[in-house]
């Protein structure tokens, strides 16, 4: 026999008794010497691979019902050298066991993560959004507005801001009571878009203001956006998307910061349910305020018809996904609830085209 002796434990498989043994390696076998000098030889060919390598380097080898536990990495190295046929198998068996544990953990985590994403996070996000103070939403909305105005200036031309504010005031009076103070922010950007930030902040890009052919068309957009605020759609979506983002970040070992809130908001995509609700309630709000609701349908129809000619119109349609029957739905709803008397023109006497272009240099 050759190879340095190692101390280990031998189990005969008949009883639970553990025997302290000395182990050495020969050319073709493992020699086990018990305390009473009984010698047991294990031919390498009879050593099975149903063993476990512990973190401390202890190897567990088996021969039938017998088990041998030998500690120390030196034994493993010597055993691999003495029995090359077992060398790769020992290594692969440990990796296989680790792989099996990892696979089991992953498979076990999938339904948990799915449940979090599909049910628990949305429910928690909705609950949190419904219970946060409006003042907190307002501060969050202010932060979002500041991020937008950092890259594109806000227009303060009174010809435009006064008319937009007048429309919001009319809609707001019909929407009350509610805890929000609505405020419009006109951003100098050719993008055709409008966004409702939490807390009552409505962001309108000059590209959209230019495309609104009448005050009624802009009122249709504003009433829709105001419903996103009143129904807390943005707040719920931010909470849900941030929670998902944080979950993924933790799982991948990454890191994040508060700037993710603004990024999350900028990439929000409302669900069809939220969009339909904003359409329905926005339509009701227009009628309650005495504003002709045809403007809402007309503006969305205009965007749908000019997709190819004006690619920038996709900005609004991308953040407010439109289904194929959206305009048809709005037109049908308007027909089922017509005004008893024709609505008076909104902002009568105002040069609307001049107001709509005031933030764009009058072009």
C-alpha cells in the first residue's frame, strides 16, 4: 500500500455505530484499518459514486451498504490520482448535486416570482397608491415635472398658459370634490404628447398643443389625463413598476436609486382597462362641464389617421395605447348620451390658433 494514512470514520451499514479508522490508498484499493486492527480492503472498482463532498472537504464514499467518511482535501487529491476512473466522476457528482439544488431553487422560485408579479405586487401597489397622502403625490409629480423641464424649457407665454388653464379650471369645477390642485405645464418640445403626473400635474408638449385644432380637442385630452390623476393610475403604475424593478435588481445583484421613479414614469404604458376608464370618465367629465365631447373623439381620430404622415403622433399613442375600436367606442358613447341642447363653443371669442402656437414662436 502507498499514500499517506488519513483518519476517517467507517460505518458497516448494519448498525449506527461509527468506527474511527485509518485509511490509506493502494494501487487498486482503499485500505481501512479499524482500532482493533481489523483490515478492510475496498477495491476501487467496487466503490460507488453515491457520496457527498462537504464544504470542509470531507468525502463520503460507499461500497454497498458500507460508508467511509474521510476528511481533508489531501485525501481527495490522492484518491483522484490513485483512481483516475473516479476522478472526473467525483468532481462531476459534486457539481451535479450543486446543479440539482440550484435547479430546484430556481424551479421553486418561479411560481413565487410569478405570484408576486401577477397578483401580490399589483395588489400591494394599488393598496399603497390609494393610501398615500395627496401631498406626497404632489411632491412626486413636482419632481417628475422638474426632470422634464431640465431638458426642455417650460413655456410661460400667457397667451397659451391662460387658455390652457381656463380649460382646466372649467373641467376641475365639474370634477370636484377631489383632493388635487390641477396645474398645466407646457413643455417646449415638438413631440405630440401629454402626460398626467401624480398629484394633479398635467404635462403638455407644444407638439400636441399645435395639433389641437380647437379648444374642445384639447379639452378632450385634458379630461382624459385628469382621470389618470383622479383614478391614481400613474401612482399605481409607478408603485407596481418600481416594485418589479426592485425585485429584479435584488435578484440580479444590481443597484438602483430614486431616479428610477422618473424613468419608470417616462416609460409607463397604461393598461387597456385604465385607458378605457380614462376615456369613459373623461367623456362624462366633458359632458358634466358642458363641453362638446366630439372634440375628444376628433382628436384621437386625427392621431389615428396621421400615423404614417406624422410619426411624432406615435408619441401619444405609445404612452396611451389605442385599440382599433377606440374612436368607434367614443363616437358610439357620445351618440347614446347626446346633449339636450347644443354645447356653447369653448373659450368663445379667443383666437385659438394664436394661443395654440404661442409657445412655438407663432409658427
